[in-house]
C-alpha cells in the first residue's frame, strides 16, 4: 500500500486590503473613452434657444412700435411760429418765422377767429377760403422756397373783401391734421 504523502500546505494568510496594483502593474495612464452624445438632444437644445431668442426679439420690436419709438413722424405735431401781422388796406400778411420741423403743407388746416366767433377749419392750400359766421375771408399761402414744406420764410395773406371791421380782434390759427393748433397770430383793428 502506498504511503500517504505529506499533508497539504495551508495557503498564506490574505491581507486585510487589496494590493496597490494588480499583480502585473499599472499599464500606463488611465484612459476613459469619450461619452457618446446624442445628436437629438443637441438639436432640441438649439431649437429651444432659437425659439426663445426669436420670441424675445419679436417682443422687443412690438414694444418699441407700440410705445411710439418708431414712427414716420407724420403723427407728431410740429410747432410753428408766425410773425406779427402787417395790415395794409383789406389785407393782413404775416410770415412763418420758424417751424420745429418742415412738414408738407397738405397736412395743415387753417382757421380764423373774429372776436369770439370761430370759423370753419379749412385745409391749407395755395389759396383757401375761411367762413366765420356771415363773413368770408380769402387767404393764400406762399411757399417761399418751393419745397412743398411749411417752414421758416413762408408766408400767409388774409383778406376781407369789405375791409376789416373796426374795434375787432382777429386771430389766425394754423391747425395740424387732427385740428389741434400748432401756431397762431392775432391782430386788432
């Protein structure tokens, strides 16, 4: 019979912690593969940003337009300064001394007050007629430089066929297209 061999050798005791490197050592710098990005996520983010920016820009443009910051200027009333009236016979003439901005004379109306009686507003033109109560006054507008704009240097002439009534106050008013006054001149006889 065979002789029993040596008893098996017990394994060495294990350490309470793992070794610092695998038994074959570190292979070099640690390499982490790049993350996979989903092109769908990138497209969705870009579309959301573009939509938000477009909404902000449109809201800003709408605000500016509604706030009246962008206009063509025709709705803003100019201020017109008329010079003193010069009376000669049946005519009163007076110059346009200045205007805050030159605007087409087609946007103006004219009117005349005789004491406390108000005339009927009439569109401004090279010639016009204003009716005040039973009286009719004829007028003319002179565009001194022919540019079609009412501005400094232009002038007006108002005449009363029967002559000016004594002890009467007259007031010529230049009105804007909404019939609000933008300039006036008064004289008395």
